[in-house]
C-alpha cells in the first residue's frame, strides 16, 4: 500500500471513529445501572423500563411519529409533482421563479423559516380564524413546507438521469401521458421517492427549531421534550431513548438500501 493510500485510509478511519464512537458510547451507557450518566454502575435495563413508564416521552414520541409520517407522505407527493414539473417541462412561464422558490427552503436558516411560518399562521388566524390554535396541524404543515424541497431535488436528479427513450417509446405505442406517468415514470423513480420519504421522515422527526416556533400549548414533539430535559440535566433514560431511535433509523436505512440494491439489480436484468 502506498503512502498516499495509507494516509487517506487513516483519515477515513479517524473520520468514522469521530462520528460513530460517541454513538457507541451512548448505546453502552444506556445499559448503565447508575443514575449518574457519566459513571458506570453495572449492566442493567432499568432505564428502558423507566423510559416506557414515562408518559410524557411516550406521548411526545407518538406525536412526532404521527407528524413525521403525515408530513413525509404529503411532502413526497408534492415534491414528486414539483420535481416532475421542473425536469419534464423545460419551458413554462415562471419556471425560474418556481425553481428558486422550490430551492429556497434548502438554504434558508431554520430560524428564519420558523419565524416566517409563525407570522404566517398568526396572520391567517386574524384574517380567517384558522388555525384556531397552534399545535400538531401547524407543525405538520411547516414540516411539509421545507421537506418537499428535499424530495423535489432527489426526484429531479433521478429524472435527469432517466432514459427518456422509455417514455417516448411508450407514447409511440399509443400510451397517453398519464398512462406513461403511472406505468413508466413513477416505477422508475420509485426508489428516489422512497429515499425522499425517508429523508422527509427523518428531517421531521429531528426538527426542533421550526417545531418550537409553530407548536402551541400541549403539542410538544420528541426533540422539544428532550431539549427541555437537557436544560435541566441529562438523565440516563435519554440514553435509552436515543439508542432506540438509532436502532429504528438503522433498520430503516438498511431496509431502504436493500430495496434500492434490489431495484438496481432488477433494472440490470431487464436491460
């Protein structure tokens, strides 16, 4: 192995260690019997039991999962439509403005996005009386607003690399545009849509800033509850909660990777 390869490999190992060793330490200390988070007191699962007895965390977790699932679904639908419009229709009035507005949430600071959405909901409440109060619905709308931009970028990149001769051949054979969309285009970009849904779900589940601006009394998401607990001092049950989240996300990532790998294998076989 050359010196340059050894240097690159060493830095790669350092990078992975920097990212993942803290996570492994967190997982290990989630089985700590001690009430002090930094002192090992023996192996125990007591904090998992206490976690499932904590009604505040359970309610916040269920609310976050509900908001993430709904927002990811609608963001995938709207983002897919936006991505198809930008990539398939090269010329239409306002395309440049539409593309700029679509990409704005990607570079906009979350504080600005959250504040603007808060002012928007307050203005709507004064004008039409909706929403009557801020809560899960306003958080969901806010998450859809910024998540659909990520889905649109993923779908657009997949459509750009798609072989357009497939859709053209289908239309030459008599298929209508909507039939081509549902029978040819959507199955091809399905892996990108799945990736966009998973990314939107993760972004929604992880969001703290925007949810803090758009949430009201009685609507605290899981990141908001964790942040409030950290301000008072980290307790070992937070390690248990983080371990469960890491496990769920890891299973989702491996499942999505398997689906994408299988889709690529089937595409190569067909070709």
